[in-house]
C-alpha cells in the first residue's frame, strides 16, 4: 500500500463504497503530528474502547512516534488484539468483519484493532435441547462467544479451533474444532481440505449449507449424516470423545461429525442422572423411537389379517365401520400432523395454546364422529406424533417418518410381503449407510464391539467409562 494517507483513503473509500454506506465511519485524527484515519462499521465497535484508544493516540507527541512500524504497534497501540495488514483486500475484509483499522502517514501497512462488540442475545437454554437437570446455557449467533463457552469447559492445550472464511461474498467465519491427539488426524485434514475447497458465494443456510457442501448426500437415504447441537456441554463431550465440531458464525448450532445413529439418539439427560436412571432413559428412548416406526404399519397389518390376531389383542381392532381405508387414514393423519407443526411455527405465542386445543378437538372429536377416521387410528397416530419428540434430532424424526410412509404404502398394497420388503429396505439402508468419515453408521453393532454396545445402551459410571 502507499505510504501517503490521502492516497490510501481514496483507494479504500472506493473499495468500500463509502458514499453509499451510511454505517461506514471514517474518523480522521492527528497522531504525533501525523495524519491518521480510523475505519470502522457502526454497530460493530465497542465505542468506549475505541474512544480510549483514540484519546491515547491523540495525546502522543511527535517525539513519541517511532519511525519503525513494529515499534509503533508495540509502543503506541494500547490494546491486546492487533495485527498488521499489508494489502487493501485484507483491510477491506477486516473493516467489513467489524474491526477498526488505523491508517497513518508514513506507514505503508495498516493496523487492525479488534474491539468488536456484536449485537447478541443472551446465553439462554435452547428451546430444542432442554434438559431436566444440568447447565442452562446455549450457543448464540456469535462465533467468538460460542468458542468461549466450549473453552470454559475444556481447559486443555489439546483443544484446537482453526478459523477460516468461506463464501466469495459473505466471507463467513467457520471454525473447525477438535482435540489434538484424540480426533483422527487424517479425518481432520480431510475435513479441513473440504472446507477450504468449498466454492460458494455465501453460506445462506449456515450449517446446512456447509453440510451440503461437505457431503453430497444421496437423497434416497434419509438417515442424517450430521448431528446438530445448541448445547455447549454436549458439544464439549463430543470433542472429548474424539469427534470434530464445525461451527459457523451467525448460527447457534454446532455440527458434530462423524455421527452414527446411536450418537444422534443420545441426549444430555442420559448423563445428568445416576447410571440406573440414565440407562432407563436411554433404553426407553430407543424403544419409543423404534415404536414410532413400526406401530402404525403393524396395526395396519393386523387390520388386514384379523384371522391371525391373538384373542387377547382382538380389542385393538376397529370397533366401528371403516369408511376410509386404514392405510389412507394413516397417510392423511401423517400429512395433517405436519400441517399442524408448520402452523404452530407461524402462530403467535399468545394464540398457540388455544389454537392447539381447538385443533385437537377438531381432529380428534369431529374427525371421528364424521366417519373419516376410526378412534384406534387417531390414538396410534397421536402416540407417534408425541413420541417423535422423545429424541431431539429433527432430521432423524423425519427419516423415520419417510420410512413409516414406505412401510404403510407397501403393507397396504402388498400385505405381509410388502411389510417384509419394507423392513428389509430399512435394514439395508441402515447397514449400507456410512458416516462422513466412511465408518459404519451402526457402529458398534456393525462391526460388533460388545463392550461398546453395552456402554452405548447402558449408562455406565464415568470412572468405568474412562477406563
């Protein structure tokens, strides 16, 4: 860059479109008899800190200003986070990232001063990942704060957080976090190479955009490849277990890889209670999740073959006339529950409770009395809808929903053979599925590691787990 301030400011004003951006602030001052200028973005800077820095520089006398640039940085900038910028592109990126940049006559390089203060909400418990016991903090949309929440839990030199920018226009900050010595070094390098090789204009959907760039998922297999968490304690535990965490600025969720289906089913409550209670909660969650997949197709099969239903279960069959085929009733209710979920997202909080009551009455009472649905069908679909919330992964819940659609349609058309074929497709999809690291999606069941299987389904004491 040029040494003369007027030339530098003219070039930067053109690059940053100063005349068209009201929030770009250029503060010209005199430092020890030399002209200088601060570039900063309004709303990103801690005004009190910047004021003290400016006052400190203005009070400098000509004899206090060293001729050497490095000496000037060390002696005249009273702030911890500073760095030298040698090109206009780096200056532009630093200013747009929220840093304050100082330009001075006589120095070719610029100085970036990190006194940023981003707009941020409070560190509250995530709505999706709530726990009955444990910490109540959650990630926010500011990357630096999220890394700090992890640092608070992992005070180890093994913890690494590498920063990179992705997106031609957005230049979004992305942090690759891992524990050196615990995470697979080859996998870390592979993920780092994929992140640096992403060619995208911006990460419009944050971690989802990043996930789609990292792994080209086959749409026929709905099992999720990534685990998302908004809890710092869950993310820290994943790091200590050797996983990799990718965090994106402006996103309150961490992406954990590699991930198996058993990792996704795990929940923080499993560890915040005693081993006996934690084991019960974990087993209950696995059984309930599997029940949501099979209960409606199995009931449809029972209605199709009542002659094979044991006498003790005959009371479960429809007691009233079936006006609409059972399969069609289940499919209609599957779509209806999705419609209610989408409606609840756009319903004002003050109306969500009364509207949900009204929806329950209409769907439950009037739909049955009108003859569209049987009581038993509504009961089982209510169980499935509520049980989907027993595990926190939104993606896994919809994977089971799609497989349930498949089972219902195949069973309704082909009977027992269709049900068997559907189960075979589900098993084949899970067995042939691979994690992002290329390992088995069903580990430790496939390949079998009996000790790991026990710890996966049973909550063992932390001392035994460390051994």
